C-alpha cells in the first residue's frame, strides 16, 4: 500500500500536473506527427499516398534502384561532409580570433560574419548564381570537384553558425586555465590543444551537427548553384514531387532521417556525458 | 641547497602602466631564496600585476625582473623557473588528478616512470593520496587547490607564486591551510611569493611582507615589525585595527618624547622619535594595548604612573558602543573631546563582558612604549 501512496503535488512539480503533461504531449504530436506519417506511408502498398493499402518494402527497393536519386543522396552527403569540416575549421578559428584579440573594426567584422545568417536565403542564392557566372566557375569538372560551387556556398552560410556556437562556449572558458598550461611549460599551440580545444569540444560537436543538417537539407541556395550534373537530394525530391508524391519519396526521406538520427547519436556519444557535465 | 640569504628575485625599478593607469609605480625589492614572501595590499593596489609580471603574463613597462641571476625581460612564461597557483586554481576540468599534476612533466618530456613517481610524491605532499583518478568536478574547492599546488610543486620550481590562495575557502579551512602552506614551504624549501588582501593571512604565513599601496611599496618588514612598528598611517591602518590621532611633537629626546594631541591629550613615549620639533605627526594606538578602568579608582592612575613615570598616559570617556566577539569584546569609547577611541579587552573569565556596559564612564591608560608616532 505504502508503495502507491501518492503525495500531494508540490507547487513546482510541474511534471505531475495534467495540463503540463497534455501540453508536452501536444508539442510532441505537433513536432513529430508529420514525420511519423511520412515514415509510415513509406511502407504503403499504393501508388498514391493517401489511403493505407497494406505493408510493402518495394518502394525502398525502388528508391535504392533509382540511380539519379541515389546519386543525389551521395552528392548531398558529400557536400554536407565537406561543408561541415571546412565550416568547423573556419568557424572555430573565427570564434577564437573574435574572443581573444582586440583589433580595429572588430565590431564590423563580427557583424559581417553573421550576415549570412540573417540575409534571406533567396538573396544569397541569387548572389551566388551571379558570382559563379561572373567568375566563370568551371561546371564541367569531374566528381567530386563539380560540387565545389555548392560546397563553397554551403560553407558561407554554415560557418557563422559554427562560430556562434563556439563563441558561446568560449565565453565560459577560464583564461587562467590557459595561463596555467603555459606556466607549466606549454607553448601557445600545446595550450590550445590541451586546454582550449577540450573546452570548446561540445561547441564543435554542436556546430558540426548544425552545419551538417543545414547543408544537407538546404534547398534554396543549392537550387541556384547546382547544375544539371550536380543535383542534391532536396532538389531531386522537389523535382520528383512536382510529378506526384509517390511512396518512393517517402522511402528516400525515411532513409535520410535515419541517417541523420544515427549521425546525431554518434556525435552525442563522441561528446560524451562528460562533455555535457562540463557545460555547467 | 641555495644560499638562503641570496636574493632569488630582484625587482628593479619596475613600473607597469595600462594606458593612463599606473598599476605598479617604480617598485624595487629583493625576494630572498627560501623565504615566504607576501605582497599585501587592498584590491587594485597592483600586487597581482606585480605577481603576474614575475610569472611572465604581463611585461613591465619599465624596469627589470631578475630571477636567479637571469634577466627575464625576454623570457616567456613557459620558460621561467617559476610556477603559479592561480586564484581560480585553474585545474584542467577534463583531466583527472593524475593527469593534471603530471601535465607539466609530460610537456617537458619527462619519462613515464619518473612522472608516475613524482606525481605520487607531489600528491603525498599535499595530502591527496587516493585521489589519483578523481575528476576536478568531483572535488571540493580545498581539494582542487591542493591539486593546483601539487601541479606546480611537481615541477620543482625555484619560486612558487600564489595568487590569493586562500580567498575562496571558508574561514575554518583557511586557517588550516595557512598552517599547511607554511608547513609545506618549510618542507620543500622553495621560495613562496603570495599575493593577498587579507592581513591575517599575511601576518600568519609570511617571513616578510611588502605592503603595497597605489602601486608603491608602503613598507617592507617582518610581520611583527609591520604590526608593532608601522612606518606610516596607511600601514598602521591597513594592518590590524588602530586608533590614529593627529598631534604636534612637543618633546623629542633620545629617551623620551611627547605629542600633544587635541583629541586625546598629551601622549608620552619612553623613546625618542627623531622627528622635527613642533611638526604635525600622528599617534597610532592599537585597541588591545589600552587598559580599561572604572573611573574614580586610584588604580588607573597608579597603573599609569608605574608604566610612564615621566607623564601619565591617561584618558577618560564614555562607552558608546560594544561588540561582543567571544574571545574579546570591542568597545567604542567617546573621549571627553568628542573623538571615538576603540579599545579591545580579552574575556579572560566568563563574566568579563559584564564589567562595562553602554554609557559607563571609564578611564583608560596605556604604556609609554605602546603608541607609535607616525611622520606620514
């Protein structure tokens, strides 16, 4: 009996209040219902994606056998990977520079760096279209070099996010730790590697995740910078949907969702519980 | 072993300016090998800047710092024979205790086995045996400080610098650490240079103290000299608690002197002060060196007469404030001239504090060697 005796709900025990629980439930529903429907209907044995007709895996087969769709997916993942790595380096260095040094026009530099975040994507897309046309960027390069234009465009809008996240992380860094490392004999680089880098690691992981997903699902800017041979996944899906929304699209999207979930999981694992504990 | 009388750190005419602000103003002093040296001063007096210049984190605007005979002007912090314990301890949060303490040795390329031995030895020294695998966030502030200490001591520096080492600890732990630090310094024989704003800390640990005020050395002396023979009003007031009265020097002979203080009356001393006759001077009188008496009794006068045969150091007043501090009771007494004088009295028996209370008329006397005459 004693086990089930319920204590009265304390004023701050929100998790035990009905209205709080239903609010959380509604939020979850709102966020994930569309995704769930998309995934469920990827198994629907019907050409039209409206009524449930029965379970099948044939659309997965179809999607994976669709060469242009697979090619687009590979392109997207390649671009996302390259853009993430380069954004990470540029973004982290920019963050450290802005955090550590004082120099003339620092405010201006800081402002222009976050510009790609606030400028509407459509404007960036058009800007890149004009830019690459003006500089006569070669379009007939072999794979993966033909993805360079899109990758450059993606880096442009990804690295400010990395810089922002890393900068926020740097704000909590105790500069005495770096001085302590130097005091114990470390050079500038050793102190960076052994003390500063471990501190900003959670920021780097978060920034990488942000950059990767931003790049992977970007449509607008990619649409303006991609050529006929450099179709990315979102652009391909868009062109498929223009004819009809088949379960094939659902299947491809489900694969993509799965991929990102796995990647996120790995990234969080890499960061470790310790990294999260250190954030205090 | 190094000669304990030789200076290990020579600070020569060092100034540091940040823009228009002068943090350190032409300081010259020698720190001797093997001593426990304390830089004491209020916040913003430049003591931390001086310490950071010794460590190499700040460069002097002018002057020279010589450590162990070597000019440090162009030597970066990672190449100096000194190590620092930071105010925040700056223990690396992502490394366990062993890795923290062994960090400097790893950087120096010391062999694995030697690192292991020296880390164990250092941890033993700071009484952290058994904590090898702990992460810093699983330790208390006091334990983290020991990690920082071990991390510096393991490097066997010529000089250990400590920036406000006890300021973040609670009162009990602070008192304990004061003893432990002195003890540790005795054991390892390394020169310690500590920065603090806490006079108790300075008095209890130091072999010598430099009191810093506004970027300049106000006085450099052993703790007891600092307290009993302050050189000026700043030191008298900053180190300990003191009553200061303005007056004129009316008598100054080799074996006696007298100062006429409008607030206190005539103050007699049993030694000369070698000040200019008739000059404006200040008399400093510590609260614990004043005896309290119930007035009307001849005892006070007799006691005073015995202590100062050439002139009685006597005063009368009314108790206006009292604070009972357990071991002592502090009285604020309004003198007949209106000024307030502070007197402390040890509670030698359980009922001592009942002897005097608010608005009581009292007499006071002090010995002729108690007052200090300050010329500035």
